[in-house]
């Protein structure tokens, strides 16, 4: 069973988080959400972290599965890392030195790294090499000098997308990479998209 | 500012809940999520209810805004009620006598009632009059005797849909009814859907 980490912080875009988490679970991927707190946030003790809910960008409160320190050294066993957008959440995650090291190590070992919407900022702060990339338009200016910026909905190999309008295609692209094209079709069918939907 | 209730229970489909909640907030609707507990669930004290997270159908844990008893008699001030699917959650909600009375009163006073996926069961348990309706295919047999069952993606006036593939069109239909067609366009733009997406 493939496994994936999905990061979450105060201000994460809740649709982007939930669509990816749910769709990967439907595909049989073991998904673990990880709370990333700002460095200055001393109000969250480590034990309290995973019981405390994150407040997402439009007010939905989500409880992460584990904290950053609970992830710790076990991060190497996961097959993919996915980072949702939401500007405030993406800023917190992109400024985390723990995440910068983690994303670079996933990238360098050829594992799947998925960044969506404003989360493409993490590609820059993690000092990933120059390559094709897209993002939410609001953070384009911070990225187009260091990467081959594109306006496409989906750019592999890092799979960054302007979301949440493309959250479903993004999630299905992850499913295909982790589980194959057959599984992608199996997951899409029962979700009953309207005829003509671009996925 | 229009206001909407969105119901949530253990087993609610997290994409359907989150896409509706988030999209309505983007449209300027004041959204309040309400925890519905099974009648036999004595483990949740009332005070504890809103601090405790619901475990949704694919494992995402969401903290509701208020409990059923916190809603109480104030329910009349809301303009709409929305019920997401997820079979287990929809069953809990459809069996709640509190919700059956609430939905019938919203319906009879001409307020917006939105039910998606398996949540169409609530139309039956609330004894709404015979009218056009759709649902997730898995609960069709429980509904097609009492309603004019249709296979369409969207059926008004009750706005029930087979989800989550139609969660976005459903959410935008709610926005248009609560806030007008102009607001619908304003909300869709920044969400950056791929060209050709059916909404």
C-alpha cells in the first residue's frame, strides 16, 4: 500500500486538503496528515498539537493525524509528500526548516512531491533545482525567476497546480502516479462527475 | 448577509462538507456547521460535543462549530440548510427527529434545503411531499417510490445531487440561490477551474 504525507497548518485551504486526502484514501493510499506550527508558536505543546484543530482558510477546523515531532525520523518510509495551498498555511509551511529539508530529501530521492496553489512557495524555500512549475497567480512573482513558470493547470514532475479549481485533477494525478492508471479509473467512477468534466 | 446551516455527523463525506462550507464562505454567506449525534450516543456530553471532532467517511477529522442543542430555537434565523452525504453520516442525520422537524419547517416556509448524495434520505424521513429528486445511486431504491426520481446531476427545488463529483456545481447552485448570479461568477473566477469544466 503506497503511503503519503499531507501537511496542514493554520490557514491551509480546506478544500485542497480534503479533496487530496479523501481521494487518496479512496485509492487505497495510507494518508497521514501532519501539523506544521509556526516557529514562534509556543502555545501548542507537542502533546496538545494533535488534539488541537487547525483553523483553515475559510473557517473549517480540522484535527491533524500527527504532529511534526511525531513524524520525526519516520518520514523516510513515506512514498509521497503533498502540500496544499491557502496563503497563510503555505507561508507557514514554506518557512519551516524541517519541511525544507524533508521536501529536498523527497525530491532528491525521486519521491513524489505535490504542491498546489500557493504551496509552490515551498519549492523555492526548499531550494529545489530550476524546473517547470505552476502556482496560484498570487505567488507567481515570487517564483518565475527561479523556475520555468507555466500557466498550465498541471505541471509534472512536481505536480503543482493553481487550486482549488484543479484539486480533483491534481488528486487524480497523484493517484495515477502512486497506484496506476487502472486505480485512477476505479476511483473516479463512483464519484459521479457530471458528463464532460475535465479531470 | 445570507446565513446557512450545514449538518455534520460521524461518517459525513468530508469533500462534500468542505466544498460547500468553503464555497459559501467565499460567497459571503455566514456558515455554521452543526454536529448531529446518534440518539444512542451518550458518550458525547453537550459541552464536549463541539470540542470533539467528527470522524468523516475517509478519516478526516473535523470540529463542528456548534452542537444540536446550541442551535436549539435559533434555527429559525437561518436562510438555508444543507446536508452532505456519506452514507453513515446521512443515516444518522436522517434518523434525527430534531432534523426531521427542522427540515420540514425550512421546506414549508420556502427556505432553501440542499441535500447531496445519500443525504436525500432526509427528504423521506422528514416526510417532504412528492417532488423531483436525485441522489447517490446507492440509496435510489429507498427514494424512488415516494419521489419523482431523476438521474440528473442537479435537481431543484431541493437541490439534491449525486456527489462528490458534483459538489462544486451543487455549491455554486446554492451560492446563486442565496447571493445571486453575479456573486456566483465572482466566486468561480479566482478558483481557477481548468478550461471546459462543467459547473
